[in-house]
C-alpha cells in the first residue's frame, strides 16, 4: 500500500490535478479481476473512463507435485544433504504468491530460500518480493528473455555454466528463457506454480461494444491476457475486433504476443510497469 501511495504521489507531482490528458477517453483493461484496482486508479488519475474485462483468472496449478518436489529439494539443500539450486527466479507477482503460499502450507518459512540469490523480473515483481521479506539480488535492465539473460550473465562476469536456477511459473509460458539458459549451460528447473485460464464472460455484448468503437484504448498487461482475450471471441479476428481502438501493451513480450495475433501495437512504454503503461497511454492520447 505504501508503494502504491508513493506511485500516486509521484504522479500527482508530475501531472497536476488540472491536467487530465485522458479526460473523456474510454480505456478497457484486461487484467485479472484481483489485480485490476491499481491499474484502474493509475488511469483514472489521468481522467480516463476505465472499464474492466478480465481476460484471465489465476488458479492453482493442475498439480502441486512439481512445486512440492522443488520445495523438498530446498529442504535437502538447507540440511546440507545436497546442492540443487543457486538462484530462485520469479517472473511475476503471481509466481511469488503461489510459491510462498505452498511453502507455508508445508510449514516452512523464508529460511528455506535464504541461501539462494533471487532474480525478480520487473520492478513490480521485485516490490512484491521485498514486501514478502525476500532480498532481491538482480532486477534485469530489460524485462524480456534476452534482457534477463544479458543481466544474469553480466552479474556473473560471463561465468554462468553449471549454475542451477529454480523457476516457479505459470503452466503455460513462452520458452525463450529456458532455451537461452540451456545454450549457456545453466540448469533450469521449471516448476508449475499456478495457471492462467480464460475468465468466464459472455463475448457477444463485448464483441459488439469493441466493434462499435466503445473504447479508445484496449490495454494488455501480459502475454497470457492477449492470448486468452483473442481466444474468447471465436470467429472474430483480433485485428477486426480492435480495429477502432488503440492497442497498448506493457512491454515487448506482451507486444510480441499481440503482433503474432495480427494486432497493431500503438502504445508500449519504455519500462514494463503499470505506472509507465498508464503514462504512455496518456502521453499517446495527449500527442494526438
């Protein structure tokens, strides 16, 4: 909450209350319902009329077996019986939430990961990690797979072969990072910590609203939101569905997913964070 208050205070200093670049503009956001409030507040600060269509829901993994196995290996490592991991990577706040939830379910605490270095991909993810009491050793300069590998290699002065990384993540995720690490000789243990699934909504009314131009901007904050959004409207291409709206994506991974579906990405901030995305949307509209 303090972090969010700080973000809002900084925005107020940069954008006085007399300035509303998104006044009268309608922005549709597609974040999961439990994660939408912060983004709504950021956009409303610029005067936007915000509607929410959660494209995804975050659920427990299909099985806890993989994560439970990783936690057992961490117990062995703490006990000195074996060495399994050097690093713990988190690519999202959801991964942190479900990982720690399962850790505590078994009666463990943060001492289980105290001997590992921690990489958080994205400032928002790093903030959630710190709020949970975790020390963050590395935040990659760029939040895509290439940037992660580049920062990781630089952190170790190029000597990464043989390092072992635990990566709790969503069941379905892009494979660029595992492929890149494998090429460098980094052992990457990927375990399913949660799932992203399409939320349950009636697409008929939403399709009519989108085609009619009810929204000036449609914003995506993850690649999974793009994919699930597109699949929710069978028989309608994403480019047709959003032909009358500007598409805004939080960063290069999300933009790539959108472009692969034929969407023209009009707005992408230099920094892959929600405050930067809101500011980029406001700046784009103001420039018009």
